[in-house]
C-alpha cells in the first residue's frame, strides 16, 4: 500500500546485467536522490545491487550534457538548444544507455522515466527519446494545518504536522517527494491556503529553521517549496496597524520577511495567497484591488526570483439566497478580468477549473485565457472533496482531460485550455497547473488505494496533457499492482467508468451542490438551496436549473467567447450534461438524448447504483490477483460507496418524484 | 443581570422596622442559608441590617413547629398533620410574624415566599397562609460536561466544570442553589445524561471528594444531588467483562459503588440514566429489559434511600427514512408500557412531555399516566433547544401549562397530566417534574435575560401548577425589573405572546423538525427529511403531514385513551395545531379556522415575522425603564430573533410555494 506506484515489482529482462554498474557524473543533492532511487528500484526489480561510478565506459551513464563530453554528439546537443532545463534525453547508443539533460532535475526526470520503461518491460536498448514537460509549473497545494488536520483531507492526518508542531521524523515527507518527483511535480505549497493563527508564523524564525529542513528534502527531488500566507500577517505578527498593500511600512515589512525566508531557503518558491475569499483578509479591506495586493508581495519576492500565486476563488460567500441576480459563477471573471495588465510579471493567478468549486460537472472557467497579459495557472482538486471523498471511486483524469481539451476560442478555433495553461497562447512568463493534494498519513497515503491513481495521473497529465486517460490508468495499474492482462483490463474499466458512474448517482445535468453542507459527502438536495453560498438549483414543482442566459438570466454566458457563448446561451445547443447549469427547464423538457429531464434523472440514478454494484462484482473477481491488504481496503471502500450510491439514488429520485409528481416510466420504487 | 429575580429592589413598607430583629430558632445548615439570604434581602430592600436572635419575643420568628413551642397553637399544629415536610406556614399573630413548618426545608421555602411577598409590596401583617408543593420531586438536569461545555447550552459554558476539572471557585454554584431554592427546586443532577469517558469516573474516589463539596452547597439549600451514570461503568471503570444487570458481579459492583458514594454524600439522591438511547449503553446489549437494568441500580441504592431516575427517551435512532411503518412517536410507549409493574419502588421513569423531542408543538406523551404501577415524572426542557436557543424569545410556561392541563382520560374525565405527575391518580411513591436547565456561566446566567423567566417559571409551576402563566410572568417581571405598571404590561405581553409567535414563524401545525440538523437553530425544511432520526414531514407537491392513524397510518393514535384516541385519529376532530402531526393532508385541506393548510402556512409565517417586529418595537419603548446592560442584551437578542424569523418566514413560504405551486391569496413575496 505504502509504496504506491513505486512498487518496482520484479521484471524479466535480458538487459538486467547492464545495471551492475551505473555511472552518475553529477554530484548535486539531486544526484544523491537518483542513486537512492536506483538502488531501491534495481534491487527490487532485478535483485541486483548497482555499483556507482563516474566512468564514461559504464553501460548506463547519467549526467548533464556538459558532463557527458564526447558521449553526446553535436546533433544531440543541438536538440537541446530550445528546450527547457527539465527536458531529458534517454538514448541507447554504442552499447551504452545515456540519460542526460541540461540540469540535474532533467536527470532525475529521465531516470524516473527510464525506471517506468523498465517496469513496463520495455527494452531499454531500443530507447531513444527526448521528453520535455508541457507545463513549466507543475504544483501541488497541501491544505494541511499545524494541528495535524487536513482541510478536505480524506486520508488520515497530515504527514507534515501533528499536534501543533512540524513532524520530527520527516522520512515520510521524503517518500512523498519521491512519489511526486517520479511523476514530474516540481512545486509544492506545504500549508493550507486558509492560514490560521499559528500558521501565520510560518514565515518567521519560529518555524523557518524547520521549514528549511522540509525545503531541503524537496529540493533534492527538484521540488520548490512555497508557503501559503495570511495577508494580514503584518498586523498579526508584528502589530502593525494596517496590512494596506500601498502602505510604506507594510511593503517594507514584507521585504524584510522575504529576506529572512530566503536566508533559510535561497530558492524559496514564493507565496500562495487566498485573499478576500471566504472571510480571509485581503486588499479589499483597504479599498485596494487584487493587483495592488499581489504586486506588493511580488515586489518583495522579485529580488529572489520568488513568485506570488494568487487564487481567483473570490466571491460573495454571504449571499442572500433570495437574490437571483447575483451569480457566484460570474465572480472570478468579474473580479479579475478588468485587472488584466496590472499585475507584476512574477504574479500568477490560480484559477479553479470551473466557475464554482470542483463539482463533479461544471463548465470550464471563462476566466482561463481571458487575461492576455497576466500569468495564469489552472487549479484542479486531486482530493475528492465533492467526488466521493476517497470512499467512492472516482478516477478524475477524464474530467481533467475534458477541461484541458476544451476549446475556448479565445484566439480562434483550437485555443484549448491545455495550450493556454502551457503558455502557448498568450506570452505568459509563468504558467502551468496546480492542484489540491489528496494524501495524508494513512498507510496507503490516499485512504482508498485506488485514489492513488488520481495523484499519479495528475502528475503525468501535468507533465504531458496529451497522455490519454487509458494510458495513464494502464501505467498506474501495472506499476502499482501487476501487468496481468485481466487485472489491467478489469481495473482499467473500473477506473475509466468511475467518474461517469459517480455523476450518474449524484447531482444531475451539471446542476451541482445537492450535497451535505460542510462535509460535502452524501446527498442533501436542498442542503445548499437556502444558504449563503451562492449555490442553488431552484427546483420547484414545475422545473429545475439556473438561468444563466443573457436574456432572462444572470448573463454569465456572456463571459465566454463565441461560439461557446451562443452554444451555452441557447437551450437548443446547450449540451445535456450542462443543461441545468445554464438553463431552468421544465421536468418534461426533452434532452438531446431523447429523454425528458425527469426520466433522465430517474434513469441515471437507478443506473448509477447498478453500476456501483457492478464495480463491486468486478473487484471481487480480482481477489486472487491482488494482495489481501489492498484487496480488502478497496473492497471496504466499495462497500461504503454502494451505501452512498443507494442513498443518493433514493433521495434524488424521491425528492424529484415528490416534487414533480411524474411517475417513472419503468415503475421503479420511490419513497 | 447576575441576580436574576433576586434583585431585592428597595421597597416602601410601614413594617420595615419589624426586620431589625429576626429570631431563627433552627440551627441547621439550611438555617445558615436563611440568615444569609435575609441579610442580603433586607439590606437591599430596607437598608436595614437585621440582628439575629433565638428570642421568642422577636417580631419575626422562624422555626420548626416543635421549636416554636407555645407560639403555635394546637389548631395550627393540627393543620400540619397530613402535609409534607416541605410545606410552610406564614402566620401573623399577636404582633408577631411566624414562619414555620415541619422541617428546615419548610422554613427555607417559607422565607423565600415571605421575601417574595415583601418584594411585591404586600402587607406582611396580613399574611396567614399554609403552602405546600404539589409535586414532591422538583428537579433540574444539568447537561454539563467536564470539559466545560454544556450540551444544548445557550448561555456560555458550565458553572460546574471547566477544562476537564470541577471548578475550584464554587461561589457561583452557591448562587445557583439560592435561585433554585427560591422557587422550590429540591433536586439536581449535575452532569450530562450522555456520560462521556471521564465523567464515568464521577462515581469514584477520583471525583467524589469534590462532588461532595457541591452536594454540601446544595444541601444547605434543600436540594438533593443526583449523578448521571454510564450504564457500562463496571466495564469502563473496573474492566469487568460485562455490565449485564443480572450478573452477580455487576450487581455487587454497583452496590460497592453506591456505598462509597454515600460515604461522601449520605443523602445522595441517586442516579439519572439514559440507557439504550442514542448510542448510549444499556441493558439491551445483554438481552435484558429496562426493568432489569433499572432494578439492579435500584437495589444498590435502596439501603440509602436513593432513587433511579430512568429516562424513557428510547427509540431507533438509525431508522431508514424509507421505512414509513416505524414511528418514533410510538417508541417510548411501546418500550415501557408492557413493563408496568416490574419496576422496583425506588425506580422513577422520566418521560419527555411529548413523544418526540421538545418541539415547539407536540401532543402530550401517551405514556404519562399509562403505567399505573410505575413511578413517573414528566420531563420538560427549560433550555430552548428547539425553541429559539435563548436568542429568540420564547416564554415556555404556557406550553408547559397546556401539557399539565391535558386531560388523558386515563381514569375517566379530568385525569390531567398535572394530577398524574403530582401522584394523585395512581399510587406512585415518587412523582413530580424534571427539566433540562438553561443556565451557564454567562453573566446573566441564561444568555437572553428574558430566558430567566423560564427558569423562574419552571420552579414556580413545579411547586404549584395552578399558577397562571400571567401570574408567573408578573411575579418574575416585578422581582427582576420593576413594578412599573407599563413595564409589567408591555413585558408581560411580550412574554405571553412569544410561544405563539415562535410557533407562527417556524414549523407549522405540529409537524415539527424543519430545523437545521445538529444545531437545531434556524430553518432547514428537508434537514431531517431523509435522515435516520425518525423525524419526517413527507411533504410532496400535493400535501404534507404524518399519517399516524390506526387505519392507514402508524397506529400511534391508539396509544391514547378514548376520547383522545378518536379525537386525534379522526381528521374532522383533530385540532388544527396538531393536524400535521397526526394526518397527511392536501395543501388545500380546510382547517377548522376556515383557512386552507397552505394559506395557514403563508399567513402564520408573514404574521410571525410581523409579530417579532412588534416585539422589537415594544422593547424599544422600555428603554427608559430598564438599566442599559439588560436593555441592550435583550435588544441584541431581538435583533438575532428578527433575522431568524425572516429566514424561517421566507424559507418556509418559498419551499411550500415552490412545492405546491399555490399562490398566496394576498400576493405577498416568495422567492
């Protein structure tokens, strides 16, 4: 369980002997990590203990291009001219396997890639590939608190903190770094974006000596450390009478602070900031805007190459449910779009994939790509907050791929999210992908062992968004469990269907939010209906959905470029799966599928439950192929999922039957 | 704020001088309390410091009958023959005022009564009254936890515990004892009926020495101390392998325990027990019934005169909402009625006033009086859990009076709850009233200062259920604030209307439970609809209500005697205010009031909100007559109430409009 996808199961290979000597020409801290990983991996896969040398004659030679000297010819060197420092070359030539690149990080990624190839039984003497990450920033956000809890954590407690202290034994952090590096993650923020009282002091001497130790661990795996900060820190820590970003003393305070941080962590990544959001402090308090707020921090960080990652999750969280004109979906775009061009070049806006909050189905946020002069990254949530909380199986790669492949039309047809966040559309200095992590101190890291696939897939997808959901699933299954074809097929099928299954038995047709308030697990159809969170479905006896059209609704659709704007705005062209996100329709409205809305609700909910029954059956056939610990863990989770699916099915169906009075065409049971 | 109704405001009196010497012939610890109270009261009211003597010639003489000797004639002595030890005589004769009775407790009650007469400006030379409590057990249950929290507490933290310890400074407990004694409370359980891990040890040496101190304080005010216990204590404390009530070792264990408790507290009251209820342990675990469980404890307590107060709040709290045949309302009767006659004579069953759980409107529990051979007390809730949580004003005396005046017909017409719990119907050895307290360590004890009236009224009503709600309100206002006629009228009006107002804007027509789960404040119409708590309203697009009839429903109505059974069972005769508790009806069903159910819902909710607006206006006219602290406290609470009433009004109306589609006759606003 613990080793996730770095199981390094024994493999058969005719090239086994090549591993007896490995030359590592580099001597950075990352090179040490490489050696460490190779030792673990080679011993496990081949029962061979590799010897390390710096000999150019070894069968396997790992080194930065300049270190390789004559081993790399001019033509190969030329290939590297225009690619990033993280790109690597794996090349078998003259009876030698070379792993090289322009930096030690490149070597690390090259080695992990090589080990992946080996695990899949590929012949390494056939390798000749140059691989580069499509996104420069590939980040994880930990929502961990100093008391050891994890906000929206479903895998036990924090691996970073316990009982108000940073953990003494940091070996688990090191293993986490290994997992992340193996899939190409290069940045991490280690504390919750909601920065509470004591965590505010993370940027002071009180905690920096120990945070430095964590930074050292991650650095050896090519991962840059960031900290979430409290915008009101100058007041909280040093009793300044303001945190106004234009105040001279406040500016100086942050400069002093950054100087101190960089004394401990010279390559400090920068700050992650949740400001003016859900009662967190921010520049609005001082009648300043978010450019003022982020630029002030950016100025302090600039001399050290640090960045400000500023979250766009800003909306009115004390909305009156009676007010139908305010639309939370509009908020990020309305707040940030007018500020385009005002942000410093080391400010990056972090935008959630959808306009609401990580629902099982949302349209893509119209803000992504809409700001041409402002660095942007997209934010996903690996933690399954609204998607089953790692009790229910929900493999999220297909969801993320759908988002990344969405065509925004911002610079004409073919302007995908994938291209925008990779920085290929606008001249962003920094861009990429961030996500909320899903790990904790459970033995298997992710509560449900199958949820490891989301962390794995997140990293792989972030490195290369062109990988298919199937490829990622297959990779993960084979590295995690076995190459047994039956297992790969059955488990692959389970993973690949799971998002659709989860959608089937939960909130229908993109409407979202029919979930238990606060905990966000299990159904509560009206749970958010009369609340202050801006999250409504407006179901009445006649129909359901949120009218976000230009003509009669909130006008949210106008935030999209054409033709998306018209596609969503017009009932006739709006895709079924987002219908209730954009329109309020009668229960008898006929979908493009040919079904009425109400019959669709009934059918998908009965189907979703049956599909979970099938997941259980599928998993039971795996019993002889999976070790008992992991088999049992997943079976227990599926037992929870089936209970949850039953609850969703019956509550949703009963609710809508009671409200609409329309019987099920197939006469199935309501309550 | 702190002094509640023992303000002892200055009064004019021609008999002021009588108080210069007071003879107290008794010398018990209660006599000391009497002196203490007289000193406080007389100084405040008359600016006179009374001298105490034991002289039969004093103008005011306080003593037990036997101590008074010749001062009491034979005729007077004769009057006492058949009345309880707690009854007192106040008699002005031969230029002397006598306060007497058969015990020191009687003197205490007599003195408090006398002081009340004085505060109301009555002429004490006209006094000649013999007063006796109608109920022998007049109890409060504290739901206080050792960590300082109070379950369902709305007045700050516990006055008994803080941070896992019993409070060192017990002066506030003494003042609480004064307040309770002043209204005749004679029993208290000092810890939560949900007995958690550490509180389980209250019955051991670890806590008994300090609990003894609390018992000493209460004893001096005539109040007997009880403890809530964990039925699984033998396992939890001493590692026995069972808590089976028929096990010899378990029986002996409890006997030893009681012996130790009574070593510290010789007049220990006994145990309060919540067993097999909401996941608390109990005899069901061992296939024993509640007679087995309670009798075992009763045997241990009997030698010391102790009692077992066994709560009947036993129901299936993991019900499937799909299951319409199980009816939580039936549970207490179904569980306990068959056991009548099996309980020991020192077991008392404590039965909540209604069959559910302290809703703003419920029918009276059919179990009360239904067991002819088993001691019973009724349980009220002074804490406003479901009735506004001491933010909203809700004077509960009218509710309790309605319950007490309910005619059960159990022994023919006129068999009221009042008579049953007073022990006048069945030959109960013990009977009376218990209630959950509403106090905490807020400066004013009850959060909302006006909630003090519920504690005052509970005590007064328990002593004498014949007192009217108006009388109690007037007494409380005058003692707490002023005799100013305008204040008495306006505030009296506010108090007396407040229960109806609260009912108007919350769940309609007896259906209950449309409240935020867990916290129980504010509306959440479907909050308990799909839950495991057995608390449903079954609203659909056509109608609402729970069918509890014999013919088509759960048959709960059959638990009542005739004619109540038929009254409730028949739609035509069922009272409007309980209609939805007993019947499922269409929204257009016409009430006895002439309105349809739906129009009743709309009208009461608009009205309820307007009535709260009026409460605010009424209170604002009090500004010049009330000290600023208390004025402001109440104004702030009313501001919270109006927000709450608006939320209830709009959510309830909108919910039912959306569901029924029936417009308001008056065209008012829904959302």
